[in-house]
């Protein structure tokens, strides 16, 4: 276990350095990367280092670094959100995409882009909350909702908000239309320090809340009566955790667009490596989610001469896993 925990700490650092070294403009060796890092820090140390390639320094710190940081934050946020939703709803095949949160947030972001009166993050969050609330209440049958009902309700609500998003695309001018279409496929290529600043506060706040309450997710998995027996109000905990998961998902969608099914993949990887406990699972999702999305992004921007939208990669990876999990859990669909 100590080896695995050490890997959780070291893997993100290694992947971040690798991602900084990779790019369409060329590959930097580890020595060059440290040289550029030292050159950037030298003025603060009272020294001056002159580099032969100032353009590479600009590319490294103004293009690659904000993209790497934003990608890691979004990957961690989506992975944690997926793990939280699976724990809260006690359903192994839900995630922000299948519950309609991503589609609702994408519609809210597109609406903000079209009207320009509502703040982007606020609009994405509000419609993400609306989507998950509709999904939850539609899937309820009596006092509980079955697994298949929740999945189908989420898909329907996701389809409805996708239809609304299509209407906005139809009403948009060509310039806004292009931006909205890129939003639906994930657009990490537009990463900038401004987007990092916009996303870092809500994502960090949401992650802190989830980390602080992560041990109570284990109690929710036992059932509402068992949680009440040990002094935990499950309704309040569910409200806090779903609200935090929706906030970090909406902030991610507002920053980079829709990255489908990523929140489904990573929590299962974390459980396979670290077991079902959410106390370590939340932290594992941060490390694995951020690192995994960075690796996918490295492939999307270097595999071909042109950049492949990252949402395409995550959909290709997530769809087979989603089908497998649905078949594996088919015997429990009435549970």
C-alpha cells in the first residue's frame, strides 16, 4: 500500500514534466526543461540567464504550462465527481455525463456565450444542478430508484439538453457556432492562464469540500438507515457532495467543454488499485484522473499532425467500459 501511495504522489509530477516536454513545436529533454525553468526563476534569485531560444521559453510558460495545469485540474475534477456520484447514488455506472450534468452545464455555458449576460461559470453550474435534479426525481419510483431507471433518466435528460444545445447552435452566428461546436468535443487547445484563473477557485473549493467529507461517503454506501444509526444525516451529506460534484463538473465544462465518460473510467481504475474505500479513493481519483487526462491530451496533440479533440479519445475509451459495466451489473438492475 505504501508503494501505491508513493506512486500517487510521484506519478502526477512525472506526467506533468513529460507533458511540458511534449508539444507540436518540438520535444524538450529533461536537461533543457530544467535549464528553461532555472532561466525563468533566475531574476527572482538576483541572477540573469540569457537563452538562445526565447520563443521556446514563451511557448513553454505561456502555452504548455497553462494547458498542463488546466488539463490536470479538469481530469482530477471529473474523476472525483464521478467517484462521488457513484458513491452517493450507490450506482457503479453513473458519472457526470450519464446523469446529464455535463450536457446541462454545456447548455448553460453555450447560453452564456450566446447571450453574454450571465457569467459563464454560474450559468454552467445552474443548469448542471437543474439537470441532475431532474434526473434524480425522474428516476425515483416510490422510495428508491433502480439502477436502470437512473441511467435511462440521465440519458434522456442528457439528450434533452443536447437538443437545446443544438437549438442554440442553430441560432448562433458562424463565429459563436464554431466555439459552441468545439465546446461539445472538448477544447483544451484554447487553454490559457485566464481560464486557469477562472477554474482554479471553484474546482479547488469543491475538491476541498469533498476531501473533508470523503469518509462519510463510506457510510452512505451502507444505506440511509445505517448512516442515521451512526449519527450522519444522509440527506445533508448527499446534498453537499452532489452540490460539490456538480460545481467542479460545471467549472470543468465551462473551462474546456464536454469530456464524455471520463468520470466513469477513472473511479473504477482507482477502486481496482486501492479498493472500495472512498477515504483513499477520492485522493486516488485526483492523482489518477489528472495524470490520465494529461496522458490522453499528450496523445491528442502529438499523435497526428493535427490535434484530435480530447472528447473523442475519452468517448472511445469510455464506451466499451460503459457497455461492460452495464452487462456486468445487469443482474442487479432491479436493485
